[in-house]
């Protein structure tokens, strides 16, 4: 079956694309009900996808309206390991939250895009709350958690994955493998839905060496030291 080139990567060849701002910060700045909006799960902005899809869409639209080319899904912590910190019911929503978050972002993008200026949905995958390197979880558990998240983002129509704010290279490697597994299960490739990685507080030299081996489509370093300190 021929591979459909990523519209997102094709657009990047032509111009700089502007990503949106912080979804979590926007949610946290609002006066929301813990019981009705957070569904009794304080400080879990991912569940707003379930309780207030209208609010999530309005945040996406606020960024698109001022010129953003792409918006991130409200799924930074929407994987089973993180949601399980709240309760098992929330953990059981992982696939659904990611699928629906991508659909909400897609609907917002479609209301703004034109034939000569497409808008893109970037599937947000945060670092989580547990690390293999600290013995807080295992590779199989983390891989399954991220794979379920990636499967939901694919089902909802994400144009790319963004594994973001990575502080641990083993966690980033696990998330990349999860995306590849989910893509294979969906008969898709990373040429169609690229994998982007954002690293934080990593030694730049080690991060660059790891990136060459893992081959994500794009990497960036944030909240880190300068290259001179590598």
C-alpha cells in the first residue's frame, strides 16, 4: 500500500509553522468546578475533554484565530499510568480521552483551515509521573500506557505525535517505541504521522547522540543548558 506523505512535514518544507500556547495553563487559569468540570479529580486537566469539550475547542480556536498553524491536543497526561494516579476509572478512559481530544482539535482546525493554509493537530504525550530508571514502573507497563495513548491519537486524526518535556532518555525511547507500535497496528508509518520529541534538562551531547539512533522526525531542547555546557 502506498504511503501518503505527511501534510505536516510537507508544510514544514515550505515555511515555519507556529504552534499554539500552553493548553494546561489556559485550563488552570479558568474558574472551573472540581466536581463538575474536573469530575472530582482536581488538577487533572485531561478529563476536561470528557466534561467540557466545548471549552477545549474554544481554547484551540483562540490560538487558531490569532494565527497558529497547529494546536496540541489536551492529552499531556492522558495515559493510563498518569490517570491511574487519580483512580482506576480515570485510567480506563485513556484511549477515549486521546481519541476525543484529537477529534476536538481536528474540528477546530477544520473550521479555520483553507486550501492554501492547512491547520494541524499535534498529539501531546507528556513525560508522565513515573520513570523506569527510578524503579517506579517497568518498560512493559510504560510501553503499554503510551501505546494506548498513541492509538487513541491516531484514531482521532492526529497529524503528528509530540513526545514533550522529556527529562529521561529511557522514557523518551519508550514513548517513541510505543508510537511506532501503534502506527504499525494501524497500518500507518512515521512518514505519514511523524514523531516529534521535545527534551528538557538533558545533556545536549547525550540527547543529540540518542536522537541520531532513535530517528525522530524533529527534536528540540527546552529548559536546558547551552551547547557550550554539554
